[in-house]
C-alpha cells in the first residue's frame, strides 16, 4: 500500500455540506434560494474550510440534519462500515429452491445513501424528542 492510498486528507466542512446536499437531492440553486444567497455563494461555501456556526445551523436545518451530522460526516467511514457488513455475510444468500448460493448484487452508493438516510431520520426523531421534552 502506498503512502498516498494509506493517508487521506480530512474532508473540509464545505465538502461535507456538498456531499450531504447531493445525497439529500438538493441542487446548489435550491440551497441558495433557501439561504437567500446566490448559487455562486453556495459554491464558495462548499469550498470553505470553516463556516460560521449560524450559517452552518441554517444549512443543516435546510438539509434536514443537525450541525453535528455535518461536522462529523465521514463518507470513508460509512463506506468502510458497509464493506465490513457485507464481508461478514460474504455477499451470498441461500437459494432455497436449488440449494445453491446466489451472489447479491449490491450498489455501494445506494447503500451509503440508504444508511445515511436512516441516520438522518434517526437524528430528526431525536431532535423532535428533545423539542418535546423541553
């Protein structure tokens, strides 16, 4: 394994926003309209290393996540966990009719989005419970 493949740069906060925005099906134009800024301003935000907390909160609310989800978003960790899950199960299911093993075809991008959507739904439910308990 080369040094280049074993070392990865941390993802900038702006890149995390972009990846979450795309996974949630938002275009830059939609996010810009919700924030009351231009699409070019959103593009600049998505390239930034740091974002003010107030702006991060606004973006998180629009995307339906918490600021912590954005801050802690790690696409590589999600991919790693998905790969481990499927390695354990050997990507095979038993075909009861013929007693043969049939390999499942799994689209990792779809699984990432599915797992991330579950995480987002859980975060929403937790936020709702916190609001109700206050």
